[in-house]
């Protein structure tokens, strides 16, 4: 087997096979779909690992592998003529990377796996400067499903010692899964949240003043949102929550990724 050729040809297929990730990003179907994709692409991971272990210039080998996938993503973006289509495609690609591509690569657990994700993150950032992707494992995502993927709210509630099934989290999850998901564009908003929130939480949690930051998020955004839901002001809550996501994106995602 030509390990290099198999790897180069297989890397774009990692993204191609999961370009519409949202329908499979549900607790009931994610695990089975992930395992199916992993087995489907196992030969690519094996070829990259064998090639990496046998070549002299290991860094260039992984750079080329990462470049093959990113070039495919750029071609997908270039095919979108309208701004709205490009924005949606970018969200889909980012989500596919975070919930399927990175976890699949890390699942192989080879000498090349973590290094390849690092190369991909760098190449992705260079191609799409506004992105700030981080590699997440399958196990971490499975744990996230047990928290129902209210990343920011969960982080805030944990800071205050609230359990995962506390009133506030339950109320916001129900709002997301019923009202927000049923709105025109609601699924796209949820998709964007999945793309942004995990990295935001990681950036905040690394800071010494994380507790103060989370308290500020609670007071400025989450407590008002809860009050709005309780008073039937669902649209006002949506606007407030969107404001929170965009503000935190600017403060703790793009800035930290520069």
C-alpha cells in the first residue's frame, strides 16, 4: 500500500462523509453514526499512522495530510456564491470538524493522531481566520451529551454548585429543544452555538478569574433569560441569548485565537 497516497486521498473524505452533521448530533444517534464513520475511514487513519512512522520528514508528511483536507473545505466554501450560503456552509464545516473529524482522528490513538489534529487546527485557522477550532475526543462529546450540551449554562451552574438537573438548566434546555428548535433559523442558531460554546468555555475555564466571569454571565445574561422564559417572553430570551453568544465569541474566542 502507498501510505502517502492513501492518506492524501482519504483526508478529504473525512469531511465529505459528514458535511451535514447536525441531524446526527443527537444523543440517540451520535454514537452509532460516529462508529460507522470511524470504521468507514479506518484505512485512512491506518495509512497515515504507518506513513508517519516510516517517513523521515514527519512534520511535512502531516502538513500535507492536513492541507489535503483544508483544500477540500476551501473548495466547498468557494462553491457557495451567496453570503448566507457561505455562512451556513462554514458553520456546517466547523461543526463537522469538531464533532466528527477531530474525534475520529483522536480515536485511532496513534503516534500521529494528536499531531495531525494540531496541524489541522493551524491549517484551518490560516484558511479561515475567524475560526478557532479545538480538538475534542469522542469520549468528551459523549460526556457532553450527558450534560445536554448547555455548555455555557452548565459551566456557570457548576461554578455556583448547582447540579446538572437544576431548575435553571432544565428550563433553558426545554426552551432550546421546544421553542428555539421550532423557529425558522432556530436549528442554525443552535448549530452556531454548538460551534462556539465549547471553545468559549475552555478559554474562560483556563483563566484565574473564571468564577468572576461566570458570575457576570449569570447576572447579565442567564438570569434575565430565565426570567423572560418564566414570563412567556420567548423571543426576548432568544435575542438575549444570541447577544450572549456573540459577545462571548468576541471576548473569549476570536481574541484568544489570534
